[in-house]
């Protein structure tokens, strides 16, 4: 079927219209709508969209042969303008559409299905699949047809194509961004990378390749097809497959010899198929030479290269003076093809392969050729490193996480939780990050046991960390002889208790028994020195009357102790091992039912869970991933455990718990709330240009509470904790020094990401720059062009020397910001980028 430009443009318009409707209605596509979306073929071969088409008068700039496409092109621009939230988004759609004219040549589904089926039949049945340049998902459909439960990550940089791809495959991981944005956790991750990758001398900026010591990796950035091969070899795991349709230049160009040598050092050659030049004629109306290259990752191979692999790295001269790959020249072409002398897309002499049949016959001949080539596939290597998930679909977090500690191996924090391993040092200053140990209270506070009337002996069994402090004041005789118990009329008192591992598991005694607090509480003034953290007031309602009663009981206890003689303290082992040497051995233990009867709150005793040691092993993060999170961000999981994130991707992250307890944990949790409040407010301001009163109120509340409880963020004792967070330096800027003290920054009172004042039309590019910085805090060329009625090129020429393009942030910056920060590292990275992209330097 011949390429019909008008019909293709009409199909694209209807697909775009359907995609916008689905976005607006926030629903998935019906079967009929999916059929419309699948007709989208991109704008490869539709160069007419490069012509102006905003107004009817623009038709005078069109060639006569293209005039029939003028009206549909005007409709296309109107459709995108009406569905864009602003001119900036509309411009992004138009720019992406124009850039796709030279690269958007979609593979016929007959060919993609043939390749996927051939791989499947030879044992390549992937669980995790990478599609780095997906288009509308021709290869995604082909893979899912053979492996319906495959987990596919599909990249598509073109905004409109990515939108349509997302509606066609809502259950897959569709990422509308460049392949170079893939994160490090996806290295050595995928079983298969399959695609029709873009080609051309288009540079790709990837810091990992720019800073590489390997010259092949550095040079790969200069041509996008070379970059895709090397980057995909990084992404697939050992034994994984890379199967790409690419331009013939990868194999034929002598300048690409280092790239081919790198491929053979990191992978085995599985097969090559030189595809007919008329493969894309029906879909894109163009004839271009392309190859299917299949590699199997084997980065650790130490064997000598096979003969075919040596040929793969070499090129030979043809009779017409062109170069051709040695391996391609040695193998037979697809059946039903004719080798003729013609020209390449640039008009230079070249050999062309033309297939004599239709696309169906072409797919059959390709299948026959692949059956021969795939005999080089190492199935044992593929299966040796296969992950093969135990249940269902593979997910990102399965690889990101690390195995948890098994029950047979006792973690260090369990051993640290044993009372006998604790050596309390109450006089030492508490460190910023506490060592792993039980959360014993070292302050002078009233305990629950005092209020419930527990005996002093029971308290010593349950709180061995205080034994050293009280041992000097007690005698062995006093500890050896049980204290007389006052008579009770209800249930007999239980004097021997079951050994308790943690003090929280103790059961209170009969309420009729008189409380005997230690004399350390006798001098405590509850009125002027209330509990610090408010826990006891909240839990036990210490009214003034109750405090008065406690003081009276403490005074009686002090008088009683004055009549007891002091003797030498007994060994510590007596109280450290209550299970072998109980304090009171004369009275037998009471039955469980009888013990329960002596409890004030038996239902609380039975429901109270046992305290378990903190699990510090890394695990998948189960909380909400907010946009401002990044590697190193301090977060709370759904169980309110504190930790930080690593291996962060859009689909999950690893949660690494932190061993913070007590005071430091409370401070860190409040800091997390403060940071999240700030980030949400700033993002809301920048996105909606609204003052965000509710978000600002939340930020002020969190900040005020933090300062009231722990002091200023920039206080010396807080900086260490704040800097543990990836955004800590930003949060410290929420305070500024003024007259020797720290005060709130401006964001607590007013927006800082934009200006609330409107700006009149300015008279110069310099004034436009100032207005942009005041309103947005950045160089916003679209806004500057709007208020000056100037072009972007004119603004850049006028501001030359004042603003600079920073490839590290893909945008313009003023000189002061451009040279701020780690200027040495920044200069090295920018110089490397300029060296690899001379045309953009």
C-alpha cells in the first residue's frame, strides 16, 4: 500500500484528539478508541508540518504540492493549542512534533511480531523488558503477545507520542522522557532490550558517559544510535539480549570501529540481518537502509573472540568505494532481495537491498534468516543469570531491595536489647545518633510502677540499668529479707513474679498494696519541675491532688528508710538473673488466672504486644513517594519507622532504617514533617503561581514547634541531624541571621518562587531579565519574550555574557548562579560536554 500523506495526517489528528479527550476525562481507552490511537504513525515523512500554519495567510508560504495538507495542519495546531495549559506547553508539543520529522519511522507490526516470535521460540522469554524508544508500542505489543506477564519499561521522548503510548499501555511503565534518564538501579536489570532506535548524529548528554575513562563510551554520546547500544548493554543483566533495529552506519562506518570493539568486549554476537531499504516505504514513505543487530551480554568473557565476532568489528571496501561490515558481507541477504547500486539519503553512492514481495513476505524471509542466526544464542548463559520471579509479574522493587535477615541469624540489635549487655552511663552527654541499645529512661521521672504500687524488688528485676545507682544505698540484708506486706481483704498479694524481659511486660500488684517509691523521687518538686515530654500527664492525669499525695507518700518512705541500717551491697548477679535467683523465693508463684485478677487493667495486659527489636535491614519503601524525594532523603514508612531512601526510581525505592531512638527520633520525625511542608509549599507556588495559604500555615506550624522543642535549625546541636537529609542544606536556608540571631526566611510570609506583583511591558532585554528573576527566580525566556515582544534569538544575543546555557540543568542561568557551587567539578563536566558536543559549544 502506497504512503498516503493526507490520510496519515488525518489519522494522526484523530489519535491526538482522542488522547486529549482521555486526558481530560481521566479514563482508559475503549476498544474503539485504542484502534484510533494505534493508527498514529508519527510525523516521519510529513515535512509539511514544518511550514507555518497559524493563520490562513500562511498558505502563501506553502508549495503547491503541499497545499492539500494546509487545512489539516491548521486544524492540528488549533487542536494542540486548545488543549495546552499555556503557550509554553503548546510550544513543547510543536517542537517535539517538528523534531520527529527526521526520526519517526515506525516499524511495521509484521516485522516486530516476527522478531519477538523468533526470540521466544529460541528460549528468550523475558520477565523484564526495556523499550528505550517505544513510539506507540509496536515492540511492546509484540512482546506481550508472546509473554503476556512481561514487565515492560518503555521510554518515549516525544511528548505527543508518549501520551498516546501511555493510553495504549496503561498497565506498563511508560516514561515520557529520554532514555538517558534511566536510573542506576536499573543497571544489570532487564532480560531483554528491544527497539527500533533513533539514528543520526544527534548528541546525547549523559554524565556517566562523559566522565568515563573509556574512549568508546565518551565517543558514543556523539551519535544517538551508538549511545543506545552501549547504554542498553549496561541495562540488561548478564546473559540478557539486546535486539535493535538501527542505521547501517553502526556496522559499516569505519569511525565506529571503537564502538563495535566495545560491543564485542561486553557481549557475544548472536546475529545480524541487513533489512531491505523499502521496509519503511508503506509506513513512512521513505527508503532507508537499516540493520537488525542481536547481542547477548557477557561482560566477563575471557575467551578469544570468535571469527564471526572479529568480522563484526571490521569493515571492507566495496567495488563502488563504500565500506561495508565484514560480517554483513560474509552472510547471505534475506531471500527475495536484490542488491542494486543506488544512493544513500545524502546522495552518495551506496548499495541498496530491495525486497520483491510485500511486507508479509518480507516478514517470512526475515523469520527464515533469524532461525539461522539465532543458533549462536547461548541459552545456558541466558538461563544461568535469569532471575525468574517466584510469583506473578516482576516488579522494580524486587531488585532494588536486599534480602532481609533470616530468623536463624540473630541481628546485632537483638543482642543489644538484652538487659545484661547494657552498661548505662547516665552522666555522659547523649550523642546526636544514639548507639543501638534499649530505650531505657535515664532521667529522674516517675515510673508506672510507682503509680500501680509495684514492690521495690520487682522494679529492680525489671530495670537493671538503675541497679548501680541504688546499690550503694541498700544493704544485702535489706534485699535478702522481704518487706512486710500490709494485710488485704480481697485477693491475696502475689509476692513472687514471673521473670520479665522488658519492664513493659510487668503486671501491677493489688491496688490495696501501699506504694513505696524510691527516695530519689522524694526531693522532686512536681509543681515547678513537671515531666518534660508530657507523656505521664497525658497517660495518667497527674492532678495537683495526686501530686500532693505522692509527696506525702515519698515523705513517709524517707522517714521509714532512716531506720534501716546500711550494709555492704550484694553482687549484681543477684538482680541480673531473676529467673535463677528470684528475689522472693518463699512464696510460690500464683496461677495465671490469679495473677490476672490482681491487674488493674487485665484487658490491656492481654492485648499488649511484646516489644520487638528494630529491624535495620534494607527493604522496599512502602510509603508515598513524593516528588521532592531523592536518594538520601530522610523519610517515615507506613509503620512510622525512620530511615532514608536509596536506589530511588519512579516506581519504588529502598528504605534503609536508621537506628535513632527517643529524643533524637522525635526530633528527626518533626524535621521530616517540616521539610515536607516546605517542599509542598514551594512546589505548589511554582506550579500554580498561587500563594498557598494552607501550605504556608502548615510550614509555620511545623517550624514553630521544632524551634520551641529543639531550638533553631542552624543551632549547632541540630545541624548534624539536618545535614543527614539530602535536602538538609536547603532546609537550613529557611533561617537567616539577623542581629546575631536566626529568624524566619521570606517563604514563611510570602511566595518566593514567583512575584505577586504584575510587571508592565519593559523596554529592554535587561529589564526583562530582571523581571523574570523577580517573578520566577530563573531565566524564563518565554516570559521575557512575552513582555518584550522580542524573539528568543534576539534576547539571547542582547544578553550575551550575562546568561549562559548550562547543559547540567538543560536551561539558561545568570552568570552568578552559573559559577556558583562546586565550580571546579562543574567546569570539568561542562568542558567534557562541550568537547563531546562541539556543534553546541
